[in-house]
């Protein structure tokens, strides 16, 4: 985890982007390495189209602040919210797959599993 920056790697401030974790209509989530704190994080970035409107940018920051106020074992920790160069949210990286990936592999979940995950 203490490796120097890789020449040509995609960077966002002091974060080295390692891989894309997911995409949606609002933006992209990437796995990144925080060079300052020497840890892996997840970064949710707004798409350029969404970031172009002021209401969307304000909503993104407002939702990030609300999420940062929550402290619970089942909620990822929010480390930072930034508005430049594009709005992005730095949060705890939790290894593992997505719920959608699980559903794709196994099909619908049994009621006890839904209750446990919910």
C-alpha cells in the first residue's frame, strides 16, 4: 500500500484511481488509493452531465453531508466531499460484490436472507 505513484495512472488530487466499480445515470464509483493516508477508498464522482447543473451539484453535496452524519456499522463512512474539479464523495471501501451481482449469480433471495441483508 505504500507504493509510489504509477506513471500514467489516472489521478484525482492525491488519489490514484485503481479501477471502476460501477456506473449509473448520476456518475461513476471507482476504487482508489489515498496517497496521503495510505489506504484504499471508494470515490463516487458525478458525471459531467449531472455536474453541469447547479441543482444537481447542490443535491449531491447535501446528500453527502447527510450521509456523513450517520454513524452505523452497516453504513459506509464518508471521509470527504469535494466540489472541484468535479463533485465527488470519498468514502470507506468495503470489499466484496454488489447486491446485484449476488442476485445475478443466485437468483431471488430467500426471506431470511432478505431480512439479514436488509
